[in-house]
């Protein structure tokens, strides 16, 4: 028995004034998720039973007190065990041990080490928020506290969502292992919250208000030239397609060669493993020319647009693709920009500056509603219209003012 299972509570005013010894029972979590805590004996009664003046040395005195407390703890444990039969209890290891078991299961599924690396970050953050508790003691207050802390992080919506979804996946796995009773579900904001103790609600993260910073014209040219000259042909392919389609990295990452129709001049972006139709995006003549030339030299075995030549993805994870672009971006002295996603607002801004209206840009960018597009285009429209308006205003002043 660990000594930490028996502690002396000095005072808890106003409810408790008299100090007492308390036992903690981790096998029997309270509704709050913390170990059940029961009073064993008051400090006054323990002192009466074992008087230090009756002992010749301190060791025997403290040993007898400890043995008596251990006996009381065992009696309370037996009482709890009677009320909670073994077959109805759930016991488990602590979070750090469960984490290692979770990784071993992942490796049996041949998941990449990069995947486990992401999980480690999220496990560490969970323990910062909730401590290294027993897995079966998880409760809704822990989940809510974790989700709130994640929402407060200065990260992108995608990153914060991964923090939540990965921990949700772990507790779903822990339920299959018999360590957790609760079912893990992402909260549906359109329905009433489930208040059952058998459901953990993983609340959706707040949408981040900030948008990725776009690249200036000079930065785009410098960055683009570095990408085009990079020895890996797939870097050039990814850059041109994202820039052309105002695309997201996942759309280009999952693009297959069969979805590229050079004859009719379009690609299908957004196909998923659920076999959705995706969105048809038309290509510019320059992009059609590039793809026509590029496909002549590609192996028949290649399946993906970003293929390693053997029918497999060039990068096994989207984060690996991003990291490749980040290194190139930093090598040309550009910092504080997202390596791939900064291309998206840059292309949208360029579309506005070339006279495109927000409805057309909304369709190309694949936004669900117009407000999303306007959040990207407002600054570019201000630049275009502001320049025009300044020129018009200056024409109303006498010419000699500028001599």
C-alpha cells in the first residue's frame, strides 16, 4: 500500500475543523473522477490510542500508528468492495503507462512514427492540464477543461482540432480495452448535450479568427523560384497546383492522376475515401501545357499526382509535405508565413487584384459561404479600390499643388 493513499487532513473550514486521517481509494473513482476519499479516524482519537510517551523510541511509535491506519484503510476498502463487486469495477493503469500501450497497439497496425510523434505532444498537454491520473477516472470535467485549454491556444483550427480528436481516439481505444466506461463523442452543436455520465462530450473548438498571412509579390516570386528550381519534381507540382487552384494542401496531397483531365482542361479536387464527387476546377492554358509535358515522362505505375514513381505517395503525411516547403521557405529568408497555406490567400488576393469578383473566387477557392471569401478578399479589395480612389481624389486638386 502506498503511503500516499493515507493522508492527514488538517482543516477544511467551515465544514471540518477537527483534523482527521483520510484514506484514498483509487479503484473506486467518485463521480468527479477523483479517487473516493473516506475518513479513517480523527487525529485526536489516534493520538489518544497511541501516546508517544508510552514508547521508548520514535520508530516503534510511528510504526504502530502506521499499521493501525493501514488496518483501517483495509477495512474501508473491504466495505467498498462489498458495495462494488469486482466484476462491476473498472481498474486501469495511469496515463503514462496507457500511452505506451496505445503506441504498441498503433505499431501493430503499422502506423508511422510521425503519427505517434503527434500523439506524444497531445498526451503531454493532457497531463499538463489533468495530471497523470488513472485512465478509468476520466470524467467530463477533465475533458471540458482540456478542450477549453486547447481552444485558448494560439493555433490554427486544424491543429486545435487534432489535439481534441487524437485524445478522443485514445479514450475510444481505452474503452475497447475495458479501461473506460464512457463513450466518447464529439458534441453536435445542433442537438441538446447528452448529460449521461456514460458519455464524454468532446466540444468543438472555437474557430480561429485570424487568417494566414499572404505573401507579398516579391516574396511570392522569390519563394516560387526556389520551389521551381528544387531538385524534387513533386515540389514543383505541388506548388503550381496549389497556386493555380487556390487549393488546400489536402486536396493536392490526395489528388490522383485519374482525376486530371487534360483534354477537357480540368481537375477534380476534393475526392475522399468516401468516394464523394469532388469539385471540378478548370485549368489555365499554361497549367495544361505544364501537365501535358509532365505526364509524358511519368511511369505508368504512378497513381498519385505527387507520386514517388512506385504508385505510392511521395510524402506519407501532409505534415511531411509542409515541412519540406517550410525548409525551402526559410532558406530564402521568409519567416512568419505558413509554407503551403500562405499560397491560398495570396492567390485569392491576386484574383481580386486582377478584377475577379467574390462569387467567382468563392467557387474557385471552394468556400462554403461568401463570408469566408470576403475575409480573404477584403484587404486586397481595399488595396485596389483604395489606390483608385486616391488617384481620383488627387485629380480634384489644382495641378500646381504638385509642382
